[in-house]
């Protein structure tokens, strides 16, 4: 008999905001993909590899030319950085 107490699952909204002020992730992509996903971003040179820093809820925070630069942006905002492959 399993007597462990079960917690109700998190709602999608609660899960999306979980860690929003503490965790960020960096996703590597082509500059064309970044422009298509984030039309509000400044124009990028086609064919570049860029690193997009996202808040835990997926909100883009910055676009950089290296993982290290994106992680530095996160450090400046006191966010723990994770890398998404």
C-alpha cells in the first residue's frame, strides 16, 4: 500500500510561471529562426548562430552571439542559467 501523500498537479499557468524570477534558459538557433520567432527583435545578419536567453516562462530576454554572453546577461538579472539543446 502506497501511503505517500500526493499533491495535485500544477496547472499549466502555474507551471509556466514556476521559477520565472529565478531561472532562465538559453536556446541556440539560427538568426533567421530568431527573427521569425521574435519579430520585435532587432534585425539580425542572416546565417548567424545566435543564443536567445529566455525567462522560465519562455519570454525572450536577450539575443547574443555566444552562450557565455547570454549567461552573462542572465547573471546581470540574478537568474540561474540552463542550456536547452
